[in-house]
C-alpha cells in the first residue's frame, strides 16, 4: 500500500507542476503551450480519479484508494486546470466556446459557486446563442460578485439578446391564430 501512496503523491505533484508551468505560459500569453500543460496535468489526475472507470478493463488496478486529503487535492487541481484551460480557450482565435462550456461544467461539478467558471459558462452560452442558460450562469456569478463590470456587461448583452429573440418569436406567431 505504501508504494501505491507514493505513486499517488508523485502523480499529484507532477500534475501540480504541469499546472504551475501552464500558469507561467498563460502569464506570458503562450496559450497553446499553457493548454498543453493543463492537458498533461489532467491526464495525470485522470488516472487517479476514483469516479472514472479503468478504460483498460482487467489491466492494472481498477481504482486507486485515496485518502480524503488526496481526493481534495485531486479535485482542486482538476477544477483549477479546467478553469485555466477554459481561460486559454477564450483567448484562442476563434474561441472554442463549446469546449469552454464543457471545461466550465467540469469545474462547477465540484465547485458550484466558482465565479470564474460561472462567468465563463455564461459567456460561452451567450456566444453559442443559448441566452437562457447564459442568463442563468451570469446571474449566479453576479450574485457572488455584483460589482464585476464584465459580468454586468454580459448580463446586459444577454438580456438584449433574449428580448430580441422573444420579440422575433412573438412576430413569427402573431398571425397564426388570428383566423
């Protein structure tokens, strides 16, 4: 069991190292390199995640036993890497909003009040023209950080898009039942 604990600690440390390197690349606006490092960190963590089935059924251990502190570290690193990956994806041209949304949901799974993930989920939904979901996420973010100008700006954009969308729908159905 001690060998397994050492392996777990090594992987957690390696993932943390990849994340730190990714953060340095992000700070230097090297988005692609940062994304690669966050992916490498997530691959290390994936092999430790007790919620994921072993993809090689019958080969290797079926699951790793983590102590509560290791599980907390694993989930925190996963959330940070997914959140940072979403930030990088928003910087690439063109932004991959579908992937930003997926990454944000991964964060929200373990940290439902994460303001950055709520904001990024809202922004991605807005750009994917899902204004109802965008409004939901952005409103949640605004309740946690009401003075954030970026959040308020996207709420205004979302409200305008919802209003326009409802007006178009109203006009489309206006004459249908008049006869």
